[in-house]
């Protein structure tokens, strides 16, 4: 890897005071950005500049900054989490950009994810879908048997684990032309449907989670496959197909 | 509740899109097999017999009503889905780069489908409606030379060996021959039935000449080229619609696994290329043939 250098960029960022006001794109010039910095560090640098200029800093979501919490969102240059695959925004580095680049930064766009401020959106619709069925109601009164004592075929365990890698970041919704949440719900349905502990409640789970998903106002899946490509955790479309199967079984 | 969800829920709507779509793929195969007869030399009688069978056979009737229902359901369901999907993103992106993660066909199914629907409407007006409802639908004739130098036009009867000289037959709405000429012996009633005028007895049945309608349509001196080009363009649109739609239907029905999905995807793409090309060859052949 070549040594880090400094680049000058132009940022076009969505600014919106709060959920009720109308927002718009603002342009900022930012000089001396190290290509070794992450995208979020670059935004920190911009905010420092804005604070020094006595302007309101840009609000954006972030937490762990190591690609596991799913907080950082951002639609960068027309792609969820920017121009790289298998990453969240905190894992996007400025070496992906060139000197003189103009970079668009926008919040996730979905009716179910309203903008709270600037680049921050309300993703509690995902929480409500989870609360509708994304759990196993095991008795944890103290005499529960150890989960590992139930034999699970390796193949199923692997698939369930891969589905459970979903961090609920919402990139699938943001990138889907229909604003559909089916990759998220598919992953959550799958991780339980594949395991013996989850099978017990599989019927109500899929019906309730899909009903909640529809009520939240997410769009319908048209199998474009964009979500699978933009998902930072590589959740497969097979999970949507599994949800479709589970839903059919549960409805008949 | 669960039962009504099969119609109303997001996933339920997708099942219906998939099932009707796959049924329409089967319809395409059947329709194509029928149309390909037009490429055979001297196919006039065979094609008109086939057209008669397709419009009268009870089993075919059931299939054709299923096809009408499928087209309508596929279109209405598709429009409902497209409206919902539009509503799911009230504010769009200032900069979007969709080609980075999805194909052109997959992103434009609604537009492609609408164009196919427009084509189906024009196609039904030009052929289906004429076959079913046009009282002036031409009847099949053939030039026969029973003896040297006695060449003339004959209507072809459905029974083997039945021919009726054209100038002996009175068509519906046709005026009586001028005074001095003998009155015509035969008369066409109910579209294709041939009656003896004096005895008022049915003597035979004729064929509607869908073959002629088709050839005249694409060979029309003024518009034939445009009709042909519109047909070919519509088949290109259909190809894109199928390119995504075929394999998408299997995914919607939950049929996705590592072994079969690559085969389904390949079959879908082959179907999307071969079927529209074969359809498009027919009007091109007709238009440019002598």
C-alpha cells in the first residue's frame, strides 16, 4: 500500500435542522484530508472546521467505529456505505477518493427511516420488526438446558450464523430501489428458522415480522439483488427466499 | 388473517406475480409453437385449422381464460406493487449509482411490463379481436385449376375435398347480383357457415383466414414496415422483462438453493433470448418474403 498523502475534497452534504423542516444539499470545501483517515474521521475534521467557523456541525450516526454496531449509515456518492464492498462507513477509507473529488453524502432514504437531523435517521422501525418476532421465548428461570446440548447440523448452524451476522444497519433498505427491508427481515427470520430452538415459533414469527414490516411502510422486493451487494455483512438473497418459503408454509 | 395475507401482504403479492408470470411463460411457449407454423411453406390451411382449434376447443378455452386472467392480475398486481414501492421512498437521492449493484432489466420491470402490456393490447386488436368479433373477417380461399385454363378462386370447406367457387357465394351484406345475372346459390351466415339459399340448409363450414390477415398486416405497403419494427421492438422489451422476470419468479416463490439457482438463472436467460428472437423472426420473414 502506498504511503498516505493529503487530498483536498469538496463535500455535498444533506443538511436538515430537524424532522419537520425541509433540508437541502450544502457544499463544503475540506483541505488536507489524510488518505489514511476513515470517512468518519474526515467528517470529524469537517466538523472541527465548522465549529471553528462557529457553524453548526454535521450530525451523523456512529458508535463502535469498527464495523460491528451498524450505527454509521451514510449514502456516499450514490452507494450505501460508499464505494467499496463488505464495509460500513467507519471502515471506508479516504484512500478510496482522489484529490479534487466531489463527494455526495446523504442520509438513508426511506419512508420508514425518517430523517431526525442532517444525516441521522430514525431506524426504530427495525426494532419494532424485531420486537414483533425476532426472538426465541425460552424459559430462562435457571433450569434451562445448555443450547449446545441440542445437536444442530453443521450446515444449518453455519447458515444461521451467517444470517445472524446482520447488524441491522439498514443499508439494504437504503440501496433498494423500492426501499424494501426484506434482506433484514429475511436474515432475522432465517437465523431462527434454521435452528431447532427457533423452529417452535417459526409460524407466528414470520407472519408477525412480515406484517410489522409492511405496516412500517417498507417497499416490496423485486429481486434486483442490490441489497446483497451493498450489505456490509454479505447477507445472501437465499435468506429472502427462505423467508418467502417460511411465509408460504405459515400462511397455508 | 393468514389467508387474506396471501393476497394483501408484500410477500403474498410477490407469489401471485411469480405464479402468473411463470404461467405466462408457458403461454409464450405455446403461442410461439403456433406462430412458428407461419414459417412453413404452404402453411395457410394448416395455420387456419390451428387457429380454428385454438378458438373453439373447450380445453384451450379454459387455458385462454386463465391467460387473460393472468395478464390482468400480473398487470394490476404489478402496478399496485410499483405504487407502493414509489411511496416507500418519498425523498430520493441527489446522487445515485444503481448500476453498481443491479441490472437495467431488474430496475425497470414496471416500465418494461407496461410496454409489453401496450403491445399485447395492440396485438389483440390486430389479430385476436378480428378472429373473434370481426364480421368481415376474410374466409380462406384457394386458387384451383380443375381443368387447364379454368383457374379460379374457391372457398375451402372444412370437410376434405369441399370447395366452393367464390363467385357463387354471397357474403353477408353483399348486394344481390345485377338484373340479368343469375342469383347466387350459396350464402355465408354466422361468420363461417355456408347455406344453400333456396333450401336454407347448411351445406358446409369455411375457415376464417387468419393466415391472410397476418400476412397482409406485415406486408402492408404503407405501414407493414412500421408494424414489423414495432413488433420486433416489443420482443426486445419482452426479452429484457424475461431476463429478470424468469429467475425472479423462482426467488419469490422461495426456490433458491446453491445447486438449482445457477441452473434456473441460466435457463431464464436462455429463455429470455431464444423465445423473443423466434417470435421476432416471424414478422421479419413475412415482411421481407415475396
